[in-house]
C-alpha cells in the first residue's frame, strides 16, 4: 500500500525547473489546484452515498473500538501482495553476490591463502582483470541498489501493514495512523470523502487535491477485508 501511495505522490511531484517555468511564464500557483470537471455529478454522488441506510449494517473488517465519539478500524491495502519485492530482491542478490563469491571470491582466496591456485590451475595476469571487473560491477550494482532501491525493500519488510484509521464522530475528521517513517498521523476531512465500491476489492476511500483537501497529492485508503459482493462493501461504508 505504501508503495502504491508513493507512486501516486511521485506522479504529482514537479521538478524545480517546471515550478520556475510555471511561475515565471504563467504567474500561476506552484501547485495547481485541480477542480472537478463534473461538479454537479460529484455533489449528486456524495448525496447518494450519504443517504445510504441499512437496517443491520455489518463489517467484514476488524473494528478495534466503537463509541459515540469515534470508530477505529483496520486499514490497509494490497496486503496479499506483500513479499513480492522482497522475493525479487533476494533472487537478484543471490545471483549477483553469489556470482562474485563463486568467481572473484575464489581468486581472492587463492591470493590470501598463498596457494596461487584457483579453478584447478595456477593464477595468471588475466585473473587480475577478471577480479577487478567483477568486483567493480558488483560494487556498483550494490551501490545503486542501496541508494535508489533499498528504501522499497525496507518499506516492505520492516514497516507495519496493519494500519489504524479513526473516524471522529464529533469533529467529523478522519485520522489515518501511519508509521512515523511514512508520514505519521494524517488528518483528513470526513465530509466530502470519495468512496468506491468495487466487488473484489476492499472499500476504497479517497481524498483528492483541490476538492476536499489542501494536500498536493491524492490519498487513498482501503478499509476492512476484501469482498466479492457489493452489498458487503455497502454495509462496510454504512
């Protein structure tokens, strides 16, 4: 879920060159506010959602606390996909580091041990070139990984996936409890939230820039468990 959010934020980010050009040539805001194209339809859809009533609304997701003041539920999406990035990382590291140990490691051990024999033969000058090339390529690949890709592995392996979302019934605010490394607690408005009820997914709630939040990027959360029936999602929303 965090990686999906990161991708949505990354799409909305603008480089400094774009911001300078946008400010100088068009004299507009650095972060343009997107207005809904079909405001009437949006108002109608929100009225339809708020008018939903069920005699016995039930939830498929665990409710941690429910009082007259607030409602706390489990929140998190794409949990069933967790582990793919870690598995891919392990496979790549196995072949990359394993190849270095199998080839360059033997050459290094032959020198350090003083035997001068590797792969059943004596060392020669070409082995030095092989060692330098293999070590340089492996070290460069590891540097690129830890600089640009390690953040995603760490995010998937070391970050809690069972998020908490709190609906405050008095202040009409939604508190999304993320780990501190992923932005911490985010406060969002309850009124005007978008909901999508798609069978096969969890209940999706979204906030979009320029509509009901001042954030420059969209925010989406997945409530409860995955369901294949529309009625379950409607009850979840109720």
